[in-house]
C-alpha cells in the first residue's frame, strides 16, 4: 500500500513486500476475538453493524445513481482485474515466522469491575501529530489516550504484519493496530506502530479515535489510520459476521467493505484525506457496487453473504495498494481455498462506480415518543442530508400495520427536517408497525412500538357516606401508568342534586392513579347515588350516601 500523502511528502506506507495479498494482522487485548479457542472477551459490541445505521459504512447504495465516468474508472482499474480477499489466517513462513493475512483487532475492557481490567492509557508519539487524536494540538504534545494492552508489546500476531510491537518493521508494513473498547463502543486505530523498548514509548505514523455510537467524520484534510481518513474496522470482512461465530448471528452483512486501488486521485465524501493525484484514478471515498445482475448463486452460501453486501452496501476506496483487494480480519479459521476462487470469480467489470461523493438524500427517519401507547399519536421526523431545494422536498410516506400518516410531508426549501403526525390504534397486544419514507431514490424506515393502552381498573369514593353538603374524595386507578400527555377519565353523578363531580380527571403521565373531589348537596332525606368513571369503553362505579 503506497500511502504517499501529496500534501505531506515522505509519508509512504511500508506495505512493499505485502502488496501481493498480505495485510498482516495485529491482535487483541484480553483475547483475540477471532482466534480459535480464544474468543472469550473478543466479541465485538452489539448490535451490529458498528456505528449508527445511517453511517456511511452502513448506507444502502443499491439504488444510488451511477457516476457518469463509471466505465472509465473501471477501465482504469482493468475490467478483467479479479477481486481478491486480502485476508485469511497465518501466512507462509517465507514471509516470516509471525506473518499473518488480514487485520486482527484488539477488544479491551473500558471500565473496571469484577473480571474486568482496562489497560492503562498510553501516550503515542506521532509522525503526523497535527492530524492525529490523543495530541494537544496547541502544544503538539501527546497525552495518555490509547488503551494499548501491554501484551501487544511482545506478543506476536497482535499488530499488523504479525511481529510484536517491540519489533520495528515500519519500513516493510503498514503495522496497523485496531482497538475496541467494548464497554463504551469506542474505536482506536493506529498506523505504523512501533514500541521503543529503550525509551518505553509507543510510536506511530498517525492515530484516530471513533465513537461508534456517532457519525463523526474526520475534518477535511485529516487522515486517520487509513489513507482516506476513514475508520478501518467497520469496513472489514469479518469471520464472525460471515460464519455467525464468536457470539454473532446475523442473516446478512449490513455494511460496506474496504477496498484498495493501485493509484488514487483526491478524495470525495465520506473520505476526508487524499493519497494521490493520478489522473483517471478513483478518489479516496469512491464507492464501487457489485452489479445487481451479477449471478452469485453458484458460490458457497457464506461467499454469497459477502457478495450480497457488495450489491447493497458496496466497496469503499480507502487506501492505495493492489487493485480490487478487499480487506478483512485475520482469523485462522478462514479457508483461502474457499475465499480465493470465490473472489477470483468476480472481475472489476462486474462492478460499477456510484456517483462520486453521493450522499443519501434522506438520511434518517425517527418517531418521538417511541414506544407509544395505542390510541395516542407520536411525531415523525424526516431528515435530509442537505438543505431541501426550492420549492421544497416532498417525502412520500407509507405504513405497515395499524398506523396512520399523511401521504407525504414536505421539507421546506432551505430546511433539512420536517415533522408529521403518526396516529396509532388502541389494541390489546404489543405491535411493531413500520413507517417508510422515500425521497429521491433513498429510503428510510422507523419501527414504531405500539403498546396496549392502560385500562380503567378501579374507582372508589372515600368515605362512602357523608353528611349533607359534605365532601368525599374519589379516586380512579388504571392497570398501568399513563403515557405521555396523561389520560382523561370521564366522571359522572347519577343525581347532581345530591352530589357533583368534575366532568373528568386527568391521570398524569407516569402515574396510575388520580383523585377528585365529590361535593355533596343539602338533602332533606338520606339518599344514595352512584358515581361513575369511564375510560376507553370501561366504566367503574361506586355508591355514595348523603345524609341530611
């Protein structure tokens, strides 16, 4: 992978002898989550995929428009160029005793506790500190930031290329280190690492931090541990997802994969950094999509799972290296006798380039509150990735299940969001209907959890006998707490000349009971009446006697 940064001369990745098909791995903290017999503690945080569903790695591009130069870009790569799995298990001893294929990853504890031991944070000295995290950029001083486990210093196969951290192999390999904090869903990634034992100091070319619960993109012009400025881990073909291993079970892979090309030209969204300026080459961040018409039915089921993801989520150009080399995890369970012929059966001509810099016009659909009690409404919000054009963006709405929405909602020109009402129906069981929003070829969905409404459980009057013109306290009780906005229970007296009650009483949100006053009138004779409470077709009553 030649990662020369044209704006920073001299930054060249060391993957010289590995350009054939080896992206060596590093490993794990407590255990290597992808190593046979050592999966304990290595399971990545769920749910999958990592990062929010509308992250650029997890975006459905199956309907995205083609770039007008798609054919030219594929020709530059070479239409007959085969796809190649740049991952696997242990490499041939010819590459060294510790050589591995693919990216292993470290999974660490983020909080202390019983059986949990977060590694101490380490300060890392960077060659490109001005674009790295864990640095005070006002003083250019590194501070303790990266949770690097001490095992990575001396244990083979925990750092890309296989050699331990105290072996300086930076001139021959990219030496990536990917670290996941399982408790906080934090991702730390380092490039070109080496542990200087003489000075007890970790060094790296660059480093980046990603909160996997958010969609924070690197500043324009900034690198990461990858040439494109993107995170590496979310773009890997992972053994756990393909084979449902290590506590993972997913019917489909719902993210794009990282791919390399021999030359690049600038960068486009979602990338933030360039690593070349070769005319005719794809930019960093470009997306390739396996054509929907490509027949993958003859491949093994697990390979079909990978290729379906390529049709839906595609490949993202993230680094310079060998053309059409797809990145994945280091795992000794990979079978290259299965991977190589399957990947090799696909050519560059089976792919097309999505419109450069494409963003899904509709980025998110939400419902608040969610869940909602049946019979009450919730508010839907449709969000665009950019300001709506004049005269506004009309977002079509449809539903499945017992919901009501308008046929469409319009995002005003210049705005990015619009809200609409989602009506629900009262029921006796929990349901999960779906609202679907469609705009300019992009689709977003939100599942609305509709809970059965509470029912009127009881009504009482205390005391149940009062003197003439006296008062009593009535109370209503629901089967469960009232939802947001509260619940209005209708009240009535069978004889308002004897006693009166308010027209209704509001059971406040979060409460199951509410009280009201019963006001007696002056009577000449002992009289018994009925006080009633009604909600959602259910009526409860209580008798009240008013004495002269």
